[in-house]
C-alpha cells in the first residue's frame, strides 16, 4: 500500500501477532509513525504468555519514542505485567495515570491486586474509584468481593453488595456468583442460600461454593442435597464433597464417593487436588490397603510426580502406621520441591511414631536447605522430643524458637513442653510452666498434666488438672474416667462414687471404646466384650489360650486397669475382652504368617493391653502396629447403637467436630525396641544381645509398633 493509515497498520500488526506467524517471524515492533494506540494489541497479545522480558522491551520501545499511555493502553500494560508475575510494575503503571483512570484501568488493577492477595490495596483502589465518581461494572464487583472475602470484611462486602444492587448488577451472572462465594466464605450461609435461590441463572461455580461452604460448617445433609440436585457436576463439585466428608470425619462416605467418581461410567477426569482430598480419609480410618490402591491409581494416571501428592501420601501412610512408606514418599520428592509442608509432614510423622531422633535430624536437614520453620514445625518437633524422652533437646529447641527462628511460642507449644516434662516425670516443673506461661492454660495444657499425673500416679497434680478440665470441657467424659480410675487405683471408692454422681448430674456420657482392623480392604470393628462379630467364638478361643502361653514367658495381668470394686479373678476376666485384644486376635487368625497386624483405637490403650501386645508379637512372630486417638463418627455411632445408646448422626458428628478442634493428641504406649543400638537417656548405648528395651516410663508415641525379633513359639 502506498498510503497507510493507523487502521491499516493496526490490522497488519494483528495479523502478524497471530500465534502461528508469531513463532516464525521477528517480533513486530510498531513503526515510528505509529500512535500509542498501536501498542495496545501487542500488550494484549503478551498478556498471559509469561513473556515479561518481551513486554518490558515493548514498554521501553514505547517510552523511547516519547509516547505517553492513555487510560486504555495503561489497562493493557497493567494486565500484561500482572499476568507475567510483575505486580510492582503493574502498580507503577497505574500510579502514573491514576488521575485520569477509566473504569477499564481500575478494573485491571483491582483484578491484579485481588489475584495477588493484595486485598487491602484492592479494596482501597475501589474506594478511590467510587469517590472519584468512576462507575463500576460487572468486571469490578467480582474482584472487590473476592478481596472482601479474603479479608473476611463482611460489613464492607455488604456495602459493595448494595452498590451492585443499585447499579442493577445483582443478578449479573458473574456478580451473583461472586456474591454467593463472598457470603459463603464469611460464614453467612443464609444470605448465600437466599441469593443462590434467587439467581435466574446458576453456574457450576456457585453450586460448588455453596456445597463447600455447607461442608465447612458441618452442614453435611444440606451439602448432599445440593450435590444431588446438580445436573452438571465437574471435578470441583466432586472434590468439594470428598474434601467435605473428610473434614467432617466421614471417611467411609468420602471413599464411597471417590469410587463412584472413578468408576468406568464416569467421565470426570481426576486431578491432584482430588487425590489430596481423599487420602486423609484413608488416614482417618487407618485404611492402609485402600490408601495403597489410591496410590496405585494416582501413579497410573501420572499424578505421583506431583510433590503435593507425594506429601499427602506421606501423611496418609504415617497416619495408617506405615512409617517406612511415608519415608519413601517423602524421599521421592526432589530436594528443590520440598517445601515447608513436606518437611512438616515428615517431622510430624516421625513424632507420632515415637521417633524423636529422626524428627530432630529431619528438622536439622530442613534448616540446612534454608527452609524457614513455622509454628507447625515446632509443634511436630517438640511432640517428637516429648514422645522419645528427649527432654533437654526439646527444651533447647523451645527456648530457641523466638531468638533463632523468629517464631512466637503459642499455647500449643507450651502444651508440648508441659507434656515433655510431664512424661519424663518432672511434674512440678511441668506445673510451674503451666502456671507461669504468658496466656491462660487451656484444655490441652491441663490434659497433658492430667495424663502425666495418671502415668506417674501423682494424684495431687491429677486432681488440680481434672478440676480445671471439668470447667473448660465439661462434656469430655475422658477426664472424669481418668480421675475416677486413679481414685479406684488408690482404693478411694467413695471418691469414685462422688465423681460418677457428678458426671451423671452433668449429663456426661462416656464415649464407647472401640477398635478396628482392616483385612483385605474391609474394616472390622470391635467393642469391649463384643460378641457380634461372625468369628466371635474363634476369637475368644484364641484369647482364652493366650494367658497360659504368656505366663510361661513371665506375663502377669495388670488388674489395676480393670478398675471395679470386684475380685482379682473377675478383673482378669474383664481385661481379657478389651476391644484391641479382640481386634488383634482376629487379625492374627485371618492373616498369614509375617503379615503386619494394624489395629486402630479411638481411645487410649490400657497398660495391660500394651503388655499383651508385646507378648503376642513375641509368641506369634508378628509385627503389631497399634494407633490410638483416631475417632470416626460413623464407627462411634455404630458402637453406640450396639450398646443401646440413642443418639443422632448429626449429634455424633457435632461431638466429633467439638473434640476434633479442642483435643490435642495425648499420645500413649511405650515403644519396645529390638535394636543393635538404642538411644537412651540422651546417649547411644550398645544392645548386643537384641534384648527388649522399654523406653523411659511415661514416654508414649501415638502409633505404637511392637516387634519381637524372636522365633515364633509353637
């Protein structure tokens, strides 16, 4: 063309910027005769391509030509910089022209700030926009509402809602969905549901927000109703339900829904977020076989290379009692991809299994890789020290939190220290820490002291702790039971009766203790004295034959754990039918020699059962993994029905949520080692004869492994 105007030049430029042509030709910078408007399609083209250097070169070319951006071009520049990871340059471009900013430019910078988590700045720019009389539109309000939700600023969000209502945008497709999401995240489910019901058109995102919100607040039935009404479910919908079930302790339902989603007739494509949502359900119910199958499924579709998935797998295996598998998953994560969550997961895994030395060494390795620890890191680290009797090491790390790592100790960290000292028998020091800590001691502090008082038979400390717990968590039956049992051990039957009368007056109901074991992918649950299992006769015959075999090895029944005002013989009979013994007996009967027997219990294992586990491991040459402190509402509800206790599933779930948020794991059971070298009293000692070594009294990990490296007895 002999004569070219700006329109023709822009048309040629747009053609050259077509993706297929762009890959094979030099970048088409505008000619010297082009205007500032000519640069707009270039910045728009670069948006989302993450080509920051090329964007900066284009911007430099623009400046060198002495051109000045108008509001339209500035909006394109802001979008390009924000999408390329340079939010500072985006803000700088906006600041230089904010006096003449248009709705488009305001929208661009508000969106950028909201997506980068700069919520306060995003809201502040919107307030400036409104005060300057620049009208917002359906691209303004969604990102302002997102920022309000991130800030949990319900009042200002309502103001924005009112502004949108006056602008006639309340029922706009995007604004309506954003309002639903805002109210859900601020906990106003009533307002969210009202808006949702009034929406003329609902997108999948609105359904998903509402489902996730109901699940987050424990309203499982309402979430299920919404999910069943959805005609077009996407992967986010399924993941929200699975994650919600897991968060509410409904592991079985989460796994059932996962099966439904992944069956042959489903066209939903699994992603890594879904895998991470379902794995905690396996951990909750100690369903190791099920977890392995999900692991295999994830590997088959190529998700096992994701560092977040490997971290979730490590957490699942640790909760299911397989520390070796957890370690393998952790080691598969490339060093440069191990983030704080990965390190915290492994430190906590070692801690819960009573491997304090490994927890400490993992922490030291994390520091060497220049990953900065946080409060969660120290909770796991101090817990590991507590469960392994590493008192001096634990105290040293606690004292260095603020000075070396700039982490302020929280109530939970003080609870770990009280637990650390209490388990080691230093109860007076533990009580002093609780009395002088900078915040009022809560239930976890007094719970640790009560547990220590029970372990070391210090009735005075136990009474002080229990009386505080009766005020802080009057509905927790476990506190009444522990103190009552201590009174019974001391022969103080009058005090036992007074305490039981008090708990009855307050309407406290004891949670039934139950244990379960997974055999070939199916969970089998047992109550104390349970005869409902199809193999009850065989199990009780197996248990009846045990005492004679155990007594030949030196077993003496610890009848103080059958705390009733009855004869010694009756106490021994009572001990024989504890739920964990039934589960272990069933596991040995139903599995082949060499198979690990993994039992999970909702309550703390008693001392006699712990002793029996050691002898059973020795007699039958089996590794027994016993994990306690896992509460599954569905199993508890089933146990209550068997015992004739009437309650509703919602009440059971409500109790779970209360306990789940309050309870800190007060972990039990000493760990038996058959090792060449052992760590004892803060130093390594030789154990050349493979003798059984019991840790310091009162040092109890959560997941207990019994291994007797001896030839099984006939």
